[in-house]
C-alpha cells in the first residue's frame, strides 16, 4: 500500500462504480488546480 493511502484518514476503501479510488480523482483535481494557479500567476507576472 502506498504511503499516502495510510496517511489519509479516509483510506482507499471508497471507490466509485469504475473501481477507481475516489481519493485518486481528488488528488488529480487538486494537482491540476495547483498547476493552473501557478501557471496563471506566472502568466500574470510576465504581463507586468
């Protein structure tokens, strides 16, 4: 089991109909949002 699974209070037991851990989807969305914010800030700084 990966380290982040044990660190999570929910665990990887929650699964959607496709069998993909729900937490994986959440982590992907958070990562995409973080990269989008970083990219937007960098783009804004370049405009100045």
